[in-house]
C-alpha cells in the first residue's frame, strides 16, 4: 500500500495491473527483501490537480468531513458547479458514514472511491478514466495486502503518506519550491505588468467610466468616480504588496518571513476589497 501511494503521489504514475501474478519479492538479501513488479502494460497517471483533490478527499474522509468532500468535488470540476452543496453533502454522508461502522481492518479505499463515484454520477459527473483505473488498481492492492496481512489498517498505512505529501505540496516549502521552479515565467510576466496595467487603466477610463458619466447626474458621477478611484488604488496597493512578497521569496532574501508578510498582506487587502465591492 505504501509503495502504491508513493507511486501515485510522489512519482505521478502507477502500475495499474498489480494483481498477485505481477508482484514479486526479491529475497537475494533476506534481511532486506525488495519489491519487484513486472508487466507494465497498463500504467496510470493523474493530473496534478487530480492528485491534490484525490488526496484531499481521502484526508477529509479520515476526518469524516463530508461537507469538505462535497466542496472538493465542486472545486475540482468533477461535477457541474450548478449542483447544490447541501444536497451533495447529504449524499456523501449517506454513503460514507456507514463505512466507519466497520472495523478499521475492513475499510476499503477502493469502496470509498466507488461510493463517491456513485454519488458523483447522480450529480452528472462525466466519466473520469484515470480515477476509474485508480479505483480498479486499489481493489487489487487491498486484496493482495489483506491476503498477506488480514489485520491491515489502510487508514493507518495511507494517512502518513498522504499527509506528508499534502504538507509538501501546499505548505510553505512546497510553495517556495514552486516559486523557484516557475520563477523564469513569473519574472517574464512581471516585465509585462506595467504594459498590462497601463492598458487596463486606459480601458477603464475610456470605456467603463465613460458610460456612467454620460448617463447619470453630476453628483452621482462624482461619487462613482471616487469609488472607482479608491477601488483601483486599493487593488494597486494589494498587487504591489503581493508581487513584492513573491519577489522577496523568489530571491531568497532575508528575513524570509518578510516575504510571507508582504504576500499575505497583499492577498488579504485584495480579498477585503473584493468582498466590499460585492456588498
């Protein structure tokens, strides 16, 4: 099970035909036996976003957080965004809650996925071949694992692998590695930012701000213009803070925490501005 989850999440490919006939153990060194797989005729692969949502679904299942599972299905795009969150949460709870009534040694990840697929299909989930292949392989792995060790606790076995991977993926170190990896593209985009901002500003003045001025009275025009100006200035400040933080982290400047403070401050300012605009 550890090898399989390592393949799926660490290396982003997995042997998709791991029945007992394709799994061997090399005992050349009896004190250190090695896993050996043969017949790689079927290989599975997940998109990075599918990796994340799959791991997040499993971890939410461990925590019995049914609403989070429903939210992940919507966020991932596996089901249409028109689905109602409350109905989806209730459906997930209906199929997942009984699983926890079983002994830990009888809980099957493959059956969890199967039940979630059944729920998702009720909400018009399109066929996801990569996830179906994963679920089929899980059935083989779980069957082989329990044949060798009937007391196998899949939650205890898989949770540390998934938790560590998620921490590395979405934690500070993972974000920093991603910034380093994509820094050339980000730097090139930053060079274009003044031109984009200039064009956006000109368009805002010429197209979006002109229309209200023509149609409304002078007092209302002045009020709206001041509101739009404040909104623009706030977004400029937020963007500057965020990009400054990203630049600070990308250059690995000291102290590191200053970069995080700038980036988070920028995001918080932007979110507050957008929420206020929506109200």
